[in-house]
C-alpha cells in the first residue's frame, strides 16, 4: 500500500508526493474522508490525481493512499434496472441511506451483496473451461438472461459447481487454473474501465439497428455494432432523439449515460422508462436498461469516468451474445471535463483549449463498438452500437468536438435549429446528414422489407434535393414561373417532409413506426406522384391535384395504428387512383 501527502489542490486536481511506487490509473483514497480519485500523471515521486468528488476542505499534508488497482466496475446480476453515478456507485441505495444529496466519501458496492440470485449451472465438475465459456445463467429480469462467464483472462478445470440461490460474492463452485492454483467461482467479476474487453473476431456490420424513427431507419440507418453522432444546437431536440433511440431501438439492452446533462432531462428518463412498454417484449423498458447519471451539478472529473463505466458494462453484456446500445448524452460535456483537467495539468492546449489528445480519447471510446464473435466455445455473436450526442456552441459543426467525432463515426444525424424553429421534429437535416452504412445495408432492406425499398428511398432523396434547388427559384421569381411537373415535385417533397419525415415523439401511435409501415407510407406518397404525373401529361390541373381530399388522408396515414395500417393504406391507394382519374379531362366519361 503506497501512501503519500498532498502538496497541491487545484479544483478536482490534487498533486501528492511520495507516490513513486504507485502506478498510472491506480485508484486512490484522498484525505480523511477517503474521497475517490485516479492517478492520471506521474512526475518522479509526484502523482497528479483527478478526484471524482468535491475537493473542498482538502489541504497540504493530507494523506493519499493508493489501492493498487485501476478504476474497475463490478459486473454481475443486478446491473440491469440500476441507476449509477459516473464511478458506478448505486444512486438509489445512497439516497435511501443518506438522502437526496450525495455526501462526500460515501462508498457503496455497485452490486447488492445481500440479494440472492437463482443460478442454474450448465457445466459440471471435471469440465474444461476457457475464457468466455458460460458456467450457467441467472434470470436477471424477465427479458435478460444473465450468463455467468469465465473471466476473459482465466481458464482451467471445474473442481465443483452447483445450482442454487447465491449472492454475488458467495462461491458457486471452484476452478483449478492452468497454473495449478485454485480459486472460487462467483456470480461477479471485475474489469478495469479503460481497458476494452477482448473478443475472438470483429465482424463487418450487415444488419441495421431498427429504431422506429422514420428519418433514421429509411434515410440514415445505423448498423448493429455501428457508431453515430447527433450534433445540434440548444433546443434542436438532441436529448429527445436520444430518448427515442433508447426507448425503441431493437436491441436487447440499452446503457444510457447522462454525461454532464441537466438533471431534469435525466428525471424525464427515470420517470418515463419504467412506465413505457417495450414493443419487442411487452415488458417495461426499464427491464432492459442500465442508467448512468452524472448530471451537470456532479463533480466534473466523474464525467470522464462515466463514459468508460457505461461502455464497459455494455461490453460485458455484448460478451453474452446480446445486441447492446450505448447512448451518451453528451460527449461535449465529457470533452469539457477533459479540457478542464488538461488546463489544471498545465498541458499545452489544442484548438479552443481542448487537449491535443481529444481525438484519440474519442476514438478509444467509439472504437469499442462493433459486431463481434465473443470469446467462448459456442461462438456466440454480440453487437455494441455507440451513439453520442454533441452540443456544439451556437450550432457550429466546425468546432473541435464535432469534427473529432465525425472523423470516427459513420453516421451523422445533423440537427438543424431552423427545422426545430419550424417545429419539424426530429430536426435531422436531410441535406447534410449521412450514413456510410447505407450501401452495406441495402441488401438487408431488399430481402427483409421490400424489393423496391432502396429505389423508393433514393427517389425520396432526389425529390428533396430537387425541392431545395427549386425553392431558390421560387424565392427569386415566384411559384408561377415553375412548370406543372416542378410544382408537383414541390408538392410531393412537402408531403415527404411533413407526412413522412416529421414524427411525433409524444404520440402513442407515431412514436414508434415499424419498417413495414414506413415502406407503405413512402409508397403512398410515391403512388400519388406517379398518378399525378400521368394526369398532368393528360392535361390535369396541378392546382386541383394539390387540393385533392386524399392529400389530407395521406397526411394522417402515419397516425393509423400499425396493426390496422395495411388495410387502411390500400383504401387510400384506391382513393388516390379514383380522385386523380376524375381530374383527367374526359376521365370521368370513360369510367
């Protein structure tokens, strides 16, 4: 045990001497209150420590004691449905003990040491096991079967193992390691947060992560195991978009990291999630959610830890063969924490004061996402998708955090303040957003949704780009200067924007839109375009076409419940044909 003395306190940064024998990234206990800190720099026998709690009251000469272990998380049954702070202290447990405000120096185990879990063994004594093999399972929630796995750095032969009810620290068996030593097998393991958990093989992403959000699924899809960012100015709907992704994405588990966000936004999550029903399982969303709340009023240094804590928990469930989504809101606040610590360490600043290693740190986070073949004999596959919100000041996407993120991620959902002011939500700008997974996912959509899906999406994108060009002309010379076909393009593009891309997150029906319904909605709009185009060729009036009663039916089609939409959409399709044919000169007589 290494013990030193404080020589300097600068906000969350503490410098201690006499720490020569300590290691980088060791967890230390600071002062009489045993505040939690982590060594982030060494100079001779002096260690620079970032303290994850308020440092008021610390002074020169106070002691610092190294634990000799890096910052690690406890992994085992009980993670799902829990709410943690940035260094995996259980907030609900601490609230019950000390009240709503966090006290300094409090340290509670992340996993409940008293709760018993029913363990069902799938291995037997004498079995040879290696890293990632499954000993058995625990039914953690109604929807998550928690696999108890061999630690990634261990292998050996099982001496004894038994099914029954155990706490996370009680031995469920014994393992003889390859070096001849023996150790107890428990339901819990620890893993350092800054080290990525190993896997056997990384796979190319080949299937989308379905979110139920039309703009994302159709225009800018994210693959399972992919990375995405949502940059946007204040008030453009970043947090609501992330809430939607957390609620409806077709993943087995969501780890939601509130990194330096406002407390009221985390409150929304805490209130909503237990009440919402997951459309895939029919159970509460909370049964597949882990929440990490490090709000803006909590110590700044803990923001940095929170993203690593979250992604390590996500990797653990990925290793069980689950599809997991990590949602970080917002990585800008994490970058601000890096900037503050870098400034206090007196490092040479980079652009806008951010440290020179900003891009590297961001890459270390996002590169932990991916679709993988997990360790273990069964060759199970897991996927970890990482989605980060970015809050650029004034909506300036050229600032360092946004640019550093865009270099790494493959999907860009750029939120637009102008769209938000027009009450167009989600305010994802369809002209400057992109997904580099689209080409790779086209075959999946063709096979699993509809053969004409990709063609229809391409048509919609072309129409929206054409609308942007025509809008400039309309602003200059007025709409009367346009041909009937161009005016039709504007009408159809408006329909795509208002009837398809706009989505109401507060609506019970429209909050989540299945792919089949998305395809049929697009088909309605494009059917109207095809029929209207034919009618114009035969002499129909564009003004009357744009005023047809069926246009309102198309606009309201997204509010038809998913189980009824197919029959209703067929009715609307027939109405489109009938109403347009009635406008063709001589059309009524030929019927």
